[in-house]
DNA sequence: GTTTGTGAACCACTTCACAGCC
DNA sequence: GGCTGTGAAGTGGTTCACAAAC
């Protein structure tokens, strides 16, 4: 319950706990044990307890955790008590999917600006928001107080886009571009790389020859 | 150079090294040092050397690594010397984006089947492939020798879809559904969760108040 | 002189196991 | 008796630093 500094590994699991807790609340449960949370999140109970202990001593021995209270504490820790303004740069298939993704708004992430340099896309409206050229990124992102930028452009322009986002005051970037991005100190960067994910799957599949063969050979 | 068992952390970086190496090859470089690879991949040179040493002793002291040779070795280790047949389940915005993603085919991942239960989508063709109802998953995935399944459905049906994929002989699953999935031993599961990524960004942003304030206050 | 490959030291995270509190 | 919170032990990964090879 030192409470100062939550390990990265813990932070990465908090959203999962939050989701499980919200589901438990919807089922009408008032309290939940670390055992139950572990089961729902697919992890080990000791880990749940240690993770939660980094936020504070919010459990009750012999009882468990109060669901509503813990939901509030995790939301607060994650910074979800405020809404976040998001800009999506690049409205190809993926960018459009992201712009329209319902899970964002439901969790307090609101897409407020869309950018693309394809003349065929500029001016179009997606989910009620007009697509603007990236030349306007600096002014528009600042004006709309964008805090989070999502990069869904081809790799070649991703670094320029990231630079423009940083210049516009954006301090958090989520990139889907298949390239390494460099951002200044203090800007948080996370990356999702689809073909990298598939290549990792490929590795693991290739190294399970017996199982793969078993399954291929099993009856219809 | 023990070569047996490559750590997970190393496997996760191999695709990045591979990409950097291919780019170096395109620039006409015949050899590359761990220092250079580290710079391109945004990591530390000692880590590159240790990672590569898990595959074998493929470098030359005083010289570096032969680019073409290392590309081949990493490809082989990742199982990319064969093509992989991929099925995408759920052709909403995200599923369509994935089905059309050029980066997959370029790396040997070919989408060979699409599934969705929305009657408005069944029968439509996307990238030349007809969307079929998930009831046909078992037969069609087996028939087309699908090895990798991508789950891009709502959370509610994701577990059923995963079960159906496993039953059809799929041994690797990449899920975009915002829920915990359970798969039997021997099936590899990876997960990409968009709102979780944003929540992690939110945490880091919230815990940099001074920097956020600085940037908001800066001129221009 | 240059750069790899790798023991050794270090660090972060996980898991165990149990004291402490309900 | 049940369940949390946490020191201590264990595990896996990173970084250092240098001998070996070119």
C-alpha cells in the first residue's frame, strides 16, 4: 500500500480487472475475491492481490473487494474520470474502423478530429466528423485539445505524423504503422503491429509440429 | 548458440529485426552490426546480440552480420518459409480492414475465408472472398486448411468463435475481441485490445501532469 | 582496431506461503 | 474459517563488460 509507483505490468492489467469488475457489477455482485477476479481475468490470484495492493489497501480480509469501490479506484488510477479527446490520422480501412469503434466512446475516449492527405478522402464525413488534410493537424489538434493521437497511416509518413502530433501538443500516441517511431521524452508511445502479431503466431505454430500434425490428422 | 528454446521476449523482437534487415538489404547493405540493428529497432545493442545468439552464431566478429543470411535465418526461425492460411471471423469495420490489409499477404499470410452471421453480410465478397455464415466455419476452415484464425467479432460471441476455430483444427488465434478467451493446451492465443491500449495511455498521461501542463502552455 | 558471443550482475515481475485481520 | 496484504524466494529478461575472433 506504498501507493507510489505502479509497475508497468500492473498498469497493463488494470483495464482487464476493470472490465471484469464492471461485468460483476452488472451481475449484481457487491463484492469479489481475488480468486474470482483471477479466474475472470485468466491470471493468478496472488498477482491480482499484489496488483491491487499497489493502488492501496482496498480489500477486506475474509470478505474480498467491494466491487463499486474498486471500480472507482481503478478508474481514478487509470485517469478515466476525465474524457479524452482523440485524433485519428489516416482514414483508410483501419482508420475508419477505429473512428467508428464503439468501445472507445463508451470508455470516455472521444474521436474529435480525423486527418488524411488523400484528396479523395478530405472533406468526407466519418461518424459525423469531417476529414481534414494533415497540414491542418497542428492548428486543429491544438484547437480541439486533442490529447491522444492514433496513427493509422502507411509506415513512410508515420514519423512525420508523429512529429506533427507532438508539435500540436499531443502527449500520447497509439501507432498502428509498421515502423519504429521516435518521440521526445515525456510523450507516451504505444504500438500495435498486426503483421508482427501474426509472425509471432507463426513462430509458435511452427514450433509445435507434433500438435499441429495431430490436429491436421484428427477425424473431420 | 545453444539454439534450443528461444525466449518469448526474443521471439517478439525477431519480426522487428527482420523488417530492419529487409530495409537494409533494400538500401544495398551487405552486412550490419548489432549497433546498427539496435538503432533501427530502437533497442540496445547487447540485447540484439543476445537475441540473435539464441538462433545460432550467425555473426562475424569484427564485421557484423550478413544481411541476406540473417534474413533467411530469422525467416526460418519464425516459420515464414511457408505460407499461412488465415480466416477472419467477423467482417465489421475492423474485420474488413484486416481482410484487406496488404501487409499480411506481403508477409506470407493469405486470407482464405471470411465468416459473419449478419445476413446482410453473408454472400458479399470482400477482396474476392465470399463471406460465409459461422455455421460453416468447421467445414470450410478445415477444407481450406486454415491454420490461423482472426477473431474480430463482438465480445459476446468471441468464445464460441474461438471454440469453433479450434474444432476446425486452427492452432493459432489472434483475437481483437475485448474479452478473455480460453483455448485448450497447444493452441496459441494472442490478443489485441484497442480500448485497453487507450486506457494504458490514459494512465501514463494522467501521471505526467507537469509535462502535460508544460506542453499545453507552450507557445504556438 | 572492430564487433561478436556470453558469463556475471542486475533488475522487474511472479509466485509462494503465511501472518494479520475480518 | 476465509481472504487480504506482503515479505521472501524464484524466474525470466536486460545490461554490463570483456575475452575471443576477425
